[in-house]
C-alpha cells in the first residue's frame, strides 16, 4: 500500500509540474507578445523598428525587458528537460510523455546534444512497446535515429549518443554495418567499456567478421573481474568460433 501511495504522489507531482509549466509558458508568451507590440509601435508602419534611431530607442526603453524574456525562455527550456527526465527515470518510465517534454525542450535548446540524446532514448524505448502498431513503431524508430544522429553531429565525442545509436542499429533496426564505425569511435573514447565491446562484437558477428568478434570477446575476458560477464563472453566467443569453423 505504501508503494502505491508513493507512486500516486509522484504522478500527482508530475501532473502539477506540467500544469505549472504550461501556465508559466502561457503567461510568458502573452508578455512577449505585449512587448513585441510595444516595440512595433515605435515604428510608423507598426513593424519592428528598422532605422538606427528607432532601434536605439527600443533598446533604451525595453532592453532590460528583452533580457528578462531571454532569461525566462531559458528557464522554460530547462524546466521541460527536467520534467522529461523525471518522467523517464521513474520506477515505471513514461516514455511517451517524456518524449513530448524533451521535444519542447529542444525548441528552446536546439543545439543541446544531451536533449537530442534523451529524445533518442525516449523514442527508441517507446517504439519497443508498439509492436501492435507497426506504423507508429517505425515512426518512433525514425525519430530515435534522427535524434541520436543530431546529437552526434553536434558533438562527435558524445559517448552516450554513439553507444545509443550503435545499439539501435544492431538490435532494433538490424543494420549492423552502420553501427561499426560509431561503436569503434565510442571505444576509442571509452577504452574499457565492456558494454561497448559486447555490442561491437555482436555487430561483427552479424556481418560475419568472426575473427574480429572473437578478438573483442577476448578483450572483455581479459578486462572484466565480473565472473558472470566473463562467462557470457566465453560462451559468445565459443558461438563465434563454432560459426567461423563450420
């Protein structure tokens, strides 16, 4: 009962946070529209000031207000990102709602690679639950791929996005050749990541590069101190060897 009560409280808090964010955004949009109208009134044509004199007048009168609106917009973007993270990191992740929140955050921060990465995670996980709706599943996989690619484009050394895109290509989209260079780059940055080695080994195996897959499993066996991970790598290596010498 205590767990149910806690879960209910979390849901209520999330709903309230979303509601407050919506009210905050509405008020700020209304204030911006009002400010834009006042600035436009400085121009005889009712358009934004064009002359140097009118632009200087607008800056003198409303420069501080403009700076406040910029700061407010930045806060709203951060709030959407925080809300999305809360929705995704709960005991029962709400990936659909999280995706919507991160998409809103991206409107404010289109060059933030972490937001695009989070969109990729949300959309990819949402797609896994949509096997009854092939059209929606394909669309969410498309969004996940595009978001990961955008994150990598913004930051070529962003390991989480490189790994996430690699996993997507290997296990979800079954396009392992496209995963290989991404995972190789990931392992250049995270040289001791056995998770990355497992995924790259799977991509090598799927593309019939058995020798390179076996080498990766040997690396895992040599690196890990976890008995279960070592056993898994040994079993997978044996599978590779059986296929190689068939």
